[in-house]
């Protein structure tokens, strides 16, 4: 069990490092295949680590754990910005002429992000009982 959690922590850290290095590209979407692990493995690992840290925080109220939970939450919602290659419509900042199309595209990304926000809320409820 602890070995699985340690592996999940390693996967999460690699993902967070990757996201940080590519943060400027996140608003436009990044292809899933660029991730250091398959997206579903990252999601599962993040959920496992988030739940474990959440329980630990509930018991200890440690501010370092709280800060890490916040970081995990942000990283988790960013999973909505990793897309299949055919779903990516913009590679960089849109031109003035493309702003209307980009607004529609950004709305699609926000809907994907909302899926992860909803799942995050479910995890928080699970932690708090």
C-alpha cells in the first residue's frame, strides 16, 4: 500500500513539474501524448495522493500539507487542458481576428476543467465525511 502511494507521489511530482515547465501553453491546450505518463494514470495518482494528504491534513491541520493540497487541486484541474491532438485548436496566443474563435475554444477548455473541479469537490466531501 505504501509502495503504491510512493509511486503515485512520484507520478504526481513528475506531472506537476511538467505542468509548471509548460504553464504558458496550458491556456491553449497541450496534447495528452506529451505528458510524462498516460493522463488516466496521472489522474488516478493525483486522486490517491490528494485523498491521502486530505486525511492527513484533517487529522493534523499542518499548513505544509494544506499548501500541498492546494497545489494538487490546481494541478488536478489543469488536467482539463491536456487534450487529444485533434482537439487542440490553438498552438499559441490568437490573433485579433481569431479572438471570437478562441473565446469559444476557451469555453470548451473551461468545461473540461469543470469536470475536474467537480471531481475535486467530490474528493473533498469524501475526506470530510
